[in-house]
């Protein structure tokens, strides 16, 4: 099970999954050029852009206009689903530890704090 091929497959799967989750941002995002001094958007090929470039005041900004659906998608994928999975897996660990401690306590004949035994 532990091999370089398995590690590469897992790495590739994680990369593809992360890329799929980022697709809405990658598709909808746009780059705008802004003059830092006047805080106005610049149009590609315009004289204002050339002057701003020459003066060194051009700033490129990546803009993404998120709607309510994307915000919900981000909340579910980025917070709710991982939080739910963490709770489920920690609960399984706690239940397994409780079961294990009951088995150990019963095998050794250790009594509970109230004086009774299993």
C-alpha cells in the first residue's frame, strides 16, 4: 500500500479535487488595471494606461464578483463539510476509546468510581 506510485496517485487526486473546487474563481475572475494615484480603472491600449505605466503608478487587481450562490458554496465546501467530517471522525475515536476502556476495565475487574464493577 505504501509506495511512490500510491503517493503520486493521492497527490494527483488532491490536486485535481482542489482545482475543481477553484473552478468558479478561475472562470469568473478578471484582472483590472488601476492608476494608483487617481484610483481610476485603465483600459488596455489607452493613453492613460501608457502614461500610468511610464509613471509607475499602474496596479493590477484580480477582481471576483461573488454572488450569494458562490458564498454558500464556499461556506459548505470550506467550512461546513470539513467541520462535519471532523466531528464525525472525532466521535468515532471517542466511542472506540470508550469501548476499549470498558473492555480493559472488565478484563481486569476494575470497579467503577461508585463501587460497582462491570
